[in-house]
């Protein structure tokens, strides 16, 4: 096979790969925008707000704001919950903390079993209702967090696709440049030695 033919095939294949990467990047971009938009709209409709910044200044165990919440929750102080990242922080570092401080460790199955064993206890029944609501809200927020993570992964994939597409355009361009410079008679795997200087035919290398 002539080297020019080989260079042309590689360059053409590279451009086809560029087209595939651009399509993939476009679809991933659409996916991440769609996911992020839906997560935002669903969360915004719930009108959940993080505690104000002033509340974190008096963090104390057993209160609404505990010291463990400061590293992860305080960065969103006073903000409305509208993103997957916020949902994850609220679910895992706010609701989960308060559930763990409740009777039965905030585990619904344990509280429910206690209620069944003591059907006349209004205290246990109240605990069951509170734990159920907290667990349900936490689960819904974690679902939003999971979709938010999927959107982020799709966005990273789109960026990687576009970067690879740019790299392939560069490589294909270099291939075409080499195609123009290669002698028409040079064979693939041979080194061209000019007859004017050596009098020899292409030699395999």
C-alpha cells in the first residue's frame, strides 16, 4: 500500500471519529441540561431552605444545627435547595443527623415494630410518624442527588468528547499535511532514498 493512501485512510477515519465524538458530546450535553433542569424544577417546587448563616454560629449538639453540619451544610446557609449537590448535603448531613438523634436511631422499621408491640402508645406513634416523614423526605432528596450526579457525569463525558474531537481534528490535519509531503511512489514501511543521491530503490525498514 502506498503511504499516501494509508495517510488518507487514517485522516478520513479520524474525521469520522470526530463526527462520532461530536454527536456523542452533543447528546451528553443535552442529557446533562435535561437532568439538571428537571432536578432544579422539582426541588424548587418544594421550597426547602437551608437554615440561615446566623444559626451556624450557635451550633451545638442536640439543637437544630450541630457541629457536624458546619463543614458540609453551612456553605449553603440561607439558600433555597435547588441542586443535586444541595439535596445530598441536606439529606445526609442535616436530616440524617436529626433522625439519628431520635428514638430507635431514627430507623423506621424499628420504630414501626415498637408501635406494633405497643399499639396504645401515642408517643411511639408520634415517633413513627416523624421518622417516616423524615426518612421519606431524605429518600426523595437522595434520589434528586443521584440524578444530579448522573447529570454531572454526563457533563464530564460531554467535555471529554469535545476535547477528544479537537485532538482528533489536529491529528487528522497533521495526517493530511503528511499526505501532501509524502512522495507518490513511497510504499508503506519503506524509507524513500532519492535516486539522485544513492541510485537505490525504496528500502524496507
